[in-house]
C-alpha cells in the first residue's frame, strides 16, 4: 500500500498510521483523583524503545496532549525523539487544565491568551521549536467562542510556533467552523469498524482535511483483549466500560468480525486498521501503545494495506449497514 498520507492542505507528509501516546505517560488521574506518579523506570524505557522501533518501521506521526500524564507523555516523547526530530511529525493537544507539578485537574478558561501559554508549555516539554499539528482537545467547546480560538491558532502559525491546527471533535458543525481557517489541516475524530461517521468524512473531503482517527481499536475491543466474560478490579477505570451493556454489545459485535478482519494472515489489529484505510484515503489511525511488540503489530498493518472491497461489503452486511 501507499505508506504515506498528507495532512490535508498543508503538504506535510506522514506515515499512513500514527501512534497515540496517552498511555506512555499515564493518563494523569486515577479513579480516586490521585495523580499517577508511580511509572516504573522500566516501563518508561520500554516506551522509548517502542518509539524508536516505530521510527525504524516507518511510522512518523506521533499524537500526544499536554494533559496526558500532566505533561509527562510530551516529555517522554520529546526526550525519545530529541536526536530524530527532523524525521517525525508531532501533533499535540490543548484545552484541559492541569497542574503540572501535582497532576491535579484545574479549571481554566480557554481564551486566545491561554492558547498562547499552553503552546509555549508544550514546546518546552517536547523540546522543539515548532509543533506540526496543534489540536483543540475540548470536543464540545462552545461553538460561539471557537472562532476566537481558531484565530489565535492562525496567529501561532504566523509566529512560526505551529505549522497547522485542528480540532478533536465528533461534532461536524464544530469541525466545519475550524475548517474555514486557512491553516486548519486536520480533524481528529472517532472512526473504526463499529463507528462510521459518514458526515465527518464528507467534511474532510470537502475541505481537504486529514481525518485523524482516535479510538481506532474501540478501546481494545478490536484487539481480542476483552470478551464478554472479562472482569477488571473496580479500581481500574476501564471496569466501567466492561460493565456497560453498550460496550458489552460492541465487544460481541467486534468479535463477530474477527474471521473477516484476520483473513489473509492479518492480526486482529491489522485487520481493524485495514478497514480504516479502505474507508477513506484521508484516514490516519492513531492507536495507542506501550510496548515494542504492540508497535510491531501495528506497523505490520502497512504491509497488508486496506481491506479488499469484498471484505468491506461482508462487514457492512454483518453489521447491517446500508
């Protein structure tokens, strides 16, 4: 397959798959509200090895956010890429308030002045002079205030702090407002075998935007990690997912797709990513990772490429999609 994609109208080329870094620095808050500060050094070193392995395998897009691990994911990523910055495209997100020292959530007003401060902080943690793609992280940020944030992002482009921007949202009206900005180059939204947002993909086509896909493996449902019998400790935030009847239904539906997704020697993950590529040539999935093994499985999807039309049709029929 073509292993490269373009970030919308920017001309910036990236690998057809990126990696999300939420997990490598800890999510920032445990269920009890305590900051997750006990990342063991061995896990951090494994994350660094996984980042280097991803580069060796041709993955060049890394997606993070300032709030992931209260800045820790940005720092780990920046340190791991310090000697290879010119080989990668960095996307990070802003908008969720946190105290970098304690990890505590704090209320912030997202204003143009806040955007400028948040950008400077991310540049510092990433150890870079410019962010390639800067993304508003608040999915339901008030639309009547969004134009001012879009204009502030245009100012950051003019100042050379960022190369382009986007919004992480599943709301087409919000995405359309940002798309009016000359340097809006991507929308980050859900896209996976179970969730197929046709209107958002049409918007990306109409405005020449990259479709960056979070939740591409449906929280692990398309990895084989979960089954309807899986039970997690109540202290694990994911136990809420597994207890939810809606997620249980997703797990069952995902499992029914396994024979199609793994046809032709693909792993379950590789088949799920192949569906996304077949769905849109603009699509760039960003699954998470922690280990070298996970990165190798993810990168291996590029050798298989998109699913075949008959596989896509079989999935639509199984899911009763018109």
